[in-house]
């Protein structure tokens, strides 16, 4: 085993107080010792921040940033169906990220300010 994460995983899972289902989850391919667990957490942060930005005036919404959020959400929603193991939390997270970006772009477009900053 290379790296510190597998050693840490074995050390923590060796503790005897874990229920069987928790130990199984921690040893799984989607468990907290893999990237598949932590990526949705970070991406939910982007979506939540974008929802918070909906209270801002349209003039303060950056068009390029919202285009990138939308395209990233759409691209990685598709990509989540290709990679294994499938992590449906990541699919939902990317889809919501794309939807918040689309809504922000709609707000700018409806005000006629889509191509201003």
C-alpha cells in the first residue's frame, strides 16, 4: 500500500467500536477515504454560494463565472454516469450546480444585461 490514506483507513477501521455498517461504508469504494466522498461536499459549497448570490443585484453577477458554473455542472453531470463507481450524490450536486448557473444567466438575460461584465 502506497500513501498515508490506506494506512489511516486500516488504522481507523481497526477500532472495535465501529458498527458493522459503518466499517463496511468506510472500507467501500465510495467511503470517506476516497475522492468520491469529498468531491460532492466541495461542489455543494459552490451551489450553495450561488444560491446565496441570487439575493445580489443582477449587475453584480458575473456572466463569465456563471457560464463556467453552468458548463462545469452540465459536463460533469454527464461524466458522473461514465465513471465507476457511480456516485449519485455527485450527479445531483453537478446537476444543481448547472441549474443555479442557468438561473443566474436567465436573471441577467431577462434584465438585458447578459453581455455586460
